[in-house]
C-alpha cells in the first residue's frame, strides 16, 4: 500500500505517458485495491473539509447539493445505474480516454492536469450555483479533482477499462454508503 501511495505521489509530480510493464493480473488488482483505498481515504478527508464549510454556514449542503434531490426523486436502482454504470463510462470516455493522444511529454503533462481539474470542476454542477459555491468550488470539488488524478494514473498505467472500473467501484462505495445511511 505504501509503495503504491509513493508511486502515485511521484507520478502526480511528473506524469508521463508510460504503461506499467507488469501485466500480472494479481499485481494489477492489488494496485487497483490500493488506489481504491487511497481514493476513499482522501475523499473522506476532503468530505470532512466540506463538512466544515457547511458547519460554518458558508454553503448549506442540505439545500445546495443536488444529489439529495436526485436521491429523493428517482428509485435507488436508477440512481445506482446512473452513478455506478453510466457516469463512469461517459466520464472516463470524455476525461481519460483522450490522454493517450497527447504523445509529447509537456503536452501530456498539461493534458493530464487539465483533464483531472476539469473532471473535478464539472462536478460543481452538483450544487445550486451561488457566489459562495463558486468561491468555495475548489474545496467543494476537491474529492472529484483528486479522484480525477487517481483515475488518470490508473488509465495511463493499466488502460481505460481499469479507470472505468475504479470510478465505478468508488462511486458504488459512496452510493452504497448513502443507501445504508437511509436505512438507519
């Protein structure tokens, strides 16, 4: 786990277009699991920061976050399909598939960062837009922006299907947790 974390950090400092030479399936699943855990842990830390924004009443998540509306208006199976199947397929195709088209080092590095940040900021649409939401948008989309970097890493190293799978499982964890929260 620690090795994967340092590999990820080093990669994010200097992303390069280079596949992982190790084709072993067990190795790849282990890296996948490590990235999933890293993604969930950093999301939880980011969500604590977003919770502080809510607690300070800078943004009212109960009123300003559209996910609550979505969960109330659609059957759970539809929400699950949208978040765990459709969103990863569409978003990974749009934000991660093009990465390998940027062959030159500097072009790739810029594209890698731009696609990850754009992926994060697209998720500002999850909120009712207000001045505070816009001003605090870097914090509000921090979990998605960080995820964008992790998904870019696995996409380049293992391929697009791995990024789609990581995205789907990540969303599934949080959707499942929200469904469990509804039961309690």
